[in-house]
């Protein structure tokens, strides 16, 4: 039976760095997509918090 050797600790990036990068890239893509699709933070403020000009009123 051939036993695999573990890679050296100095080879490549640590696992936590890879996971951090993947999560960061996913958020960097998903947040702008959600905002452009109309699911941004302004959706939860209600009409009272939005200036009148932003909703088509007369300020």
C-alpha cells in the first residue's frame, strides 16, 4: 500500500486564506447583483426615510 505524503506547510496558501477569498469573492459578486435587482438596503427603509425627489414626489 502506498502512503501519500502530506504536502509541506510552506506550499501554497493556507486553507483559511482560500476559504476567506472564496467567501469574499462570492459577496463581492452577490451584493452588487442584489442591489441592481432591487433588493438593496433602501428597500427596508420605508417611504418616510426616502426623500420625496427619490420616489417621484416634490421634495
